[in-house]
């Protein structure tokens, strides 16, 4: 696989935290919880779309909020972001699936279907996250 | 429980890139041994569309190939998007199938929300935004046609997300053959029979001159309030009928004596 093109997706100065799965709480590799690491795995994305897909929702929101700010002023995105933050807090326990109904309604994704609803539906996944570890991670004690 | 690799956050749906590196390594290993990995099923294809006086006519052949082998002799390439919008798909068969189904669902939800018949331009915009998001990795080249409140419209959509709104379009490996027929005989505001004949001839040109297209010709005529899905419109390539039979007729006498001849073949 030609990895030259993928290198352009790296930012030289900003650490690409999304792509370093091995970093534990102190920034060093966490072999116990995340397995063995290899430089090649961490430095380059495995697919050109990986980074853009991971950040897609974020980037869309940023773009929309910017447009909204330019059209209606600062108050509009501020109020909306407050509502998003409130809606994001309505969750079940960390290892259980939440419907995210309020968040979906706010975003307008309750009347659209995308690949995230068809492929790899988390409700139908065969494996479940370990409840203890996920709760500890959520509480920050991990 | 895999204690060394644990998931700390609830995982989202959508595409998963976990196996990409493994696949790349496997591909390299297989190529080193001299074999080739299985090819995705493509639809080779000739698809085309034309705008005539009262609406649009979409046409497609019906062959799906998997490398150099015909995988499906009679596959349906004209997909339903909404009651007044249909879409022909060329490229990777699974990609066109899933893309058109997703857009069809989204368009249905959207039209329920607006309370109106969906527009072709809406479907076009949804398709182009999705295909651009995936930067051409979804190999779906589409010809989208339909009739809505603004009249008959025809769009061609390329896998990277660019679209063209034109009176006649062709896509697929047989597109050049079909376009040659269109360039010769197209004129604006044709009658329905003439338009159907033109599309049928364009697809036939693709079928007979391109290896990736073959079998029958499907047509879809969309007018205001009516859709004619003609499948098959024309069976251009009939499979041959066997002229002889090696079976013995009933009542043939059985031969019970055996004669053995030894022949020497110098090797």
C-alpha cells in the first residue's frame, strides 16, 4: 500500500492523539490495556478516509456553527451548543447503548439514514465492553 | 475476555478501518506467491438516459462481471429512488445498490417531512454529498433521472462526487459506444417511441462493442404521474439452442460384447 499520500494527513507539530491508541493516562504506552504497539501502526492512518471519517461529525458541526455565527451572530451557536451539551449528557450506563434521541433531534439526524445506521450497528455487535473497565474509564479512575 | 485490548468507549457504527492494514499485508503476501485476490463484482456496463418531450427514458444492459467472468446474466441496474425518480448504476455493484437504497430511504423520509413529491435535484444533491464525503472510494457512477414539479431532469454523477445536468448522458465501460449513437441521432423534444428506440440502440451499441456489457436491454420511461419499467425491453443476446442430441433413442439395442484394441502412443 502506498503510504506516501497518507503522510500528508499528519500534522507535524500537533500530536495526532486520535491515532495513538496505546497512550494511557500518562502518555506512555499502556500494553496491559491496549496491547502491543508498533510505530508504523501509530504514525500513519491505515486508510486515507480513517481520519476524515473519525472527525466527520465534528467538522460538520464546526462548519455549521461557523456559518450560523456569521449569519446570525454569536448568540445562535452559543445557545445551540449549550443545548447540545445538555442533550449529550442524557445517557445510560457507559457500556449500554443509548438512543441519543434528544441529540439526534437537535442535529436533525433523526430523519436521515447513513452508513452508521446500517454497518456495524453497535446495538447488534457480538462483543460487549467490560462494564467495570468502561465505568472506571468514564469516572476517570482508570 | 481479551484483557490486553479493551474498549473504553461505546463504539459508533459506520465504516470500520480495523482490518485495512491486515488486508494490505495479506494482499502483498498473496501477490508475492503469484496469485491474485478475488475481484469485487463490478457491473461493467452501459447505462444511459435521454430527456424527451414528456419525460426521461433511462436504459441499461444487464450483465454483471467479476473480473473476466460474468457473475450475473440478468441483473437489474435501474434502481428505484422514489415513485418519480429512478437511477441507473455503474461501477461496483454493491456500492451502487447500497448507495441508491440509502438515498431512496433518505428521500422518502425527506418527502414525508416536507409533504411533497421529492425532486430530482434533491436526490442529486444527497448523492453528490455522500460520494464526495468518501472521496471516490465508493465506486458508484450513476445516471439519475426523473420528472418532478420543475419538469423532466437528468443528471450524471461520478464516483468522486461531481455531477452534470444534461439532456443526454451515458456512463460505464460502454459509455463511448452509447454516446456515439446519442451524438449522431439525438435531437431535442423527441416523441416517446423515438426516444425509446434511441436509448435501445445506444445500449445495443454498448452491448455489442464492449465486453463488460451484455445480455438484455432494460428501459425505464418516466413521465409525469406514470413510470414504465420495461424489463426486459429487448433480449438482444439470446442464448443458443442446441441443435443435436447425443442421447440414444428409446429401444436402441444394447451392445453387450466388448472389443479392446491396444494402441501404442510413442511418448
